[in-house]
C-alpha cells in the first residue's frame, strides 16, 4: 500500500483494510492511495446467499449486490462511494471479457488478450462487474445509444427472438424517463442458467434460461434496462430505500407492457395488489430491513406506490417528475426524502397521505383511485 507514492503501514483483518500514513494528511488536501493485491477470488457468504465473484462452467461473472464487490477488489463498498473506474482484464484469447464502460483498447499477445474499459460516469462498487466467457458480440443498434448483445454462439438465434425489442425499449424509456445515462448498453447471456438476471452499470447479465427464443422473459429485459436510470445513475444513499431502485424498475415493466400492446400498468397494479393483499407483511416499504429488502413484495408495492402517485397528479406531471428526478440526481445518490421533496413541487395539493399509507405504514392501504 502506498499513499502519495510512499509505502505505508497497513493491516488487513476481518474484511477491513486499515492504512496508516507515514505523516498526518493536512485537512482538505488530496491524497492518492494505491493498493496492490493478488489472489483467487471467490464469492462471499451473505444473508442473501453467495455474492460477488462466481465461476461458471466456462467463464466467470460478478454478482455483487449488495456487498460482494470486495470478493474481487479492495473498495469502500457503500453505494455512496461512487467513482470513475478503469478496468483491465487479461484472458486467454478464446474468451471475451466484458466490463463497465467503453472498450478503449484490446491487445493480443502470446495467446492472451488484454481488454481495457473506462467508465467515466461515477459508479457504485456493487455495480462494477467483469463477465468472461466464450461469447459472440453483435450490435443491435448503432445510433446515439448503441445497443449490443453478447451470447454463446449456440444461443444467437434465441437471442434474436428473446431480445428483439430491446432497441425499442431504449427508445421508449428514453421518452418516459429522460436521456439514457451512459454511452451504450449491452445484454449478456451466459451459457449457464441463472436464478435471476443481474444489473451492472452499462450492461445486464441474463442466464441461458432467460434466452429461450420467446418473449416470455421480456419483463426481465425491461426491468434490467430500467435499472440503468433507477439504481445505476440515480442510486440509493442507503439500502433501506431500495424501493427507489426496484419499485421504479418494476413499474417500468408495466409501462413497457402497456407500450408494447400488453396489459396496462393499471391492470398490472390491480393484479399485484390482489397478491399483496393475500400475503400481508409487517414491515414498511420505507425500511423493509436487510432480510426482506429483495423480497418480491418490495418490488410490487414500490411500483403500486408510483402508480398511486401517477393517479393523483396525472400523467403529464408524473412523467415530468420522473424525467426531472433522473436529470437532477444523475450519477448521484438519493433518499426517499429526496423523492418526496421533489414530488411536492409537481402538485399544489398535499401528497402526505400517499407517503404515509404506502411508504411508512406496514398495513396495505386501499387500492389507489
């Protein structure tokens, strides 16, 4: 470990790296710390299962959310610790390596290839990822927002069917939510089946089971894409506000369904309200606690909260609010209180009852009208 180029004392215990500079650091001054490390990455155990670096049958992936990033690099693993990233990966040449940001160089030497990616927009550590496999790359759209696909050669035809409408999704969500916040977007499909897709900044990872040649999993494609706005660009400052990620991404599923000729958002809201009513929970959406933060009810109640707000203030003000939300807090961290404050500027009537009923009270309120 070095600080401003000078080697310093450090201790690494219980997952924490403590660094002692050789001399006091003056208040307000800039410092550069460099940590060189090596090892064999492996997932870490957590209350949500194994997270972090995972080996596949033929490659690897990163599934960091919420605390798996330290399984493969030293970091201040908190969503507020956003920073630009530069990631360099060396693999055997038959393999494709994907990381966050734009590929700025690719060098092949002696049977190995080095890939260099730069992610200039600030990124939370849990969104950093490296995915490695024997993939084929294809460009679906090469426009203002390039849209790419990465998949094993055997799944290329299935990919063409299952992800066919992704460019239209980007266009629709750009109209609804504001400009796409990064330089490009990639959907990667692994050879392995995955329980759930994974969002990372600038790309999403799906299992082979999500790429079956049908549109049966298209809601997941919409969900992960929406996270580029809600979660990756606009990121929670504390995990208790996870509904600001998952509720928004779930509502985006319903909006895409309506946009593409399926059920309307209101129909989906009624459908899932009935499920929530049948399985009540005893904690609030504003703070579900670590054990339940990724439970399905958080996603669905968060989405219905947004639907209640939309019904109250009307479509024009609702989508203006959402676009202002993604603009004002682009690449920043937010809290529930930030959203409440911004929403209040898009109506002349009080919204306190919506927030009290849907966010701060565990009991499910009546369906919004």
